[in-house]
C-alpha cells in the first residue's frame, strides 16, 4: 500500500484528482467494482490529502 501512495504522491495534484475520479467513476458507472474498488481510491485520496500532497 505504501508504494501506491508513494506513486500517487509523486504525481501532480490534478493528476491525482483525475486518477481518483476515474477509479470511482469506473466502479459506479461502468460496474467494474469487482476489479477496481472505488472506495479504495477515495481512501488513498484521503491519505494523500492528510499528508498535504493534495487539497480536499
């Protein structure tokens, strides 16, 4: 899990927002929640926001 947050943390803010949005969108609209859980992406976004890498 640390490597994923390190990878996302190395990206710029708008790219992080786009990745989190795309994962949540894929789960909710495209019904790929079995493969790509959107809640995990939201939690990772929250972790990055708590570290100050992106803004809520």
